[in-house]
């Protein structure tokens, strides 16, 4: 597979080889910061916020794409709700003038890369991702120099600059399939080490080189508390996202992307489920499976909202309204980076059909 290593992009924060993948913790937004962010503009907001958003959508010829981790009100206002792969496909296909992306920054960037003639806006530009932040392009480019004959498979949770350094992108719903399709080629997988380890196992490989990144949400689930719940609910099935640690994944009855987990819970004969992923998924899951009992997997620290993504939750209905009203903040990708990032994303889309 041909590979061009572009000049490294700009890093948002300093990184060294010794802290690869571990950079995110210092800059986590807190969920309570949402209230003050939206409160400061309270007097600019219409009484019927939802109605105003529907009107603005029509006026702007805009489409709202939302991830399953968004708060339920945002999901209910969206034209399309999906996992990372489905959202990329929807972003590529839309003919709307404006894509309002209620998700995190790398998702909106991917939409822009795939559909550069549309304006892409987000409710909050600070909605990042610990996996993307923990893999700065200049450090990643330097690390890749150690593996010149490897195919670079990057999880979509990374910046446009890191995508531009990659051979093929994957999401949690197609990672195993893509790695398996690469046969016996040497592979580096970034940035999520837990997904990388899970995929290595699925592909029967022990030689895949893993970047050491993690998701701040999925690594908080407590194996001990999940097992205690299982004792209390012996018939319950445990379902988990592959970003979870091995100590959680080894107890799972089913491991899949967000859309895969929703499908499994809807179709399984079990009545009770312990859900080891971000709690926003429960909204759609419960709608699809109203007769099932859904128990969110508990985080280690039960005094925090650690099973909610602090980045996804920066987006609020208020900010969604303001972004559609003002057509900002806008997400842009420089054309040289976009062109280089497009090819590995297109490869993924071709390999996912
Ligand atoms: P999915 O692609 O499974 O929706 O996952 C996205 C994500 O960010 C998980 O933390
Ligand atoms: Fe990133 Fe984790 Fe949030 Fe998903 S849940 S967007 S991987 S920080």
C-alpha cells in the first residue's frame, strides 16, 4: 500500500515519546462547565428552543448529525443519529448546505474531509476526544519512523493530521474486518490500545504494534462492580464497547460498536443488560428495546459522572441553537491535509461495504 508521510501538523499540546497516548488527562472539561457556558447566553435564547432549531434547520438548509453519546434532547432533534461509521457515511451523502455535527471534533473533521463544499459547524469547538488529543501528529510521525515497512491503521478517533499519516482508517464497527483484510502485512494500530489489543485477538495476531492511547470514559468501568451487578442480576448479559479494558471485555457476552450494541440488545432474548459504554447510548437503546432492563456499568469512582464523555457533553441544545443561528463555530481542514486524509478514509469506506 503506498504511503506518503506528510509534514507533521501542529500539536495542540506538548508531547514526548515517553508520554505517548497519555496526554489527555490534563485538559479534561468538566460536565458542570456546561451550565456556565450556556447560562451566559441565556438571555439570547428563544422560549421555544426546539421549535427555533427546527425553523433554523429549514432556513439554513442544514442537517443535524448526532452521535449516540449526545444528550437525549439533541438526539431527538437530529436528522440522523449513528455510530462513527454511519455518521461518516451520512456526512458523505448529504446534500444539505450546512452539516451541524453534534459529536466530537474528529467526527466533524471527518465530515469536512468527506464533503468539503458543505459548511460544517459544531455546537462546541472544545468537544475533543482523549484518544485524538493523546496522539499529536508530530509525535506520531516521529514514532512511525521506527516502523517504515508497516501499514498504518488508525482508528477514526484521531485528528485530520494523524489520518493524513495513515494508510487506512477504521472504526469500532469495522476494525477487525479491515485488519483481517490486510492479511499478513506488518501493522501499526493507533491510537486506542484497548481496541488494538481486541482487534489483534480477533485477527489471531500478536505482532501488531500498538500506540498506547486510551479513552478516559471506557477505562473507568469497574470490573469488580460489574461482577457484583452480575451476581445481583444473574440473567443479565454484559455488553461492552471495545475501548473498554481487557478486565471488562473478558466478561462481556457481546462486544461491538455503539450501533452494534444497540442491535444486539434489541435482538437478544435476554431481558436485562449491563451496558459498558457511555451512558448516552441508553436513550436510543431503551427506545429500540422498551421492554428490556438496561443497567449502566458503574465506574470505579461513583462520585463522578465518569461514564459520560466530558467532551461529548460539552454540546448542549442551547449551543446547538446558537451554532445554527450564527453558523459557527466552523470546522475547517487545510486542503493539503484534507487531500491526504481523504484517501485512508475512502479506503475504509470501500472496505466496509
Ligand atoms: P462508535 O463508533 O462505536 O460509535 O464509537 C465512537 C466513540 O467515540 C466511542 O467512544
Ligand atoms: Fe473520545 Fe472516549 Fe469520548 Fe469516545 S467516549 S469521544 S473515545 S473520549
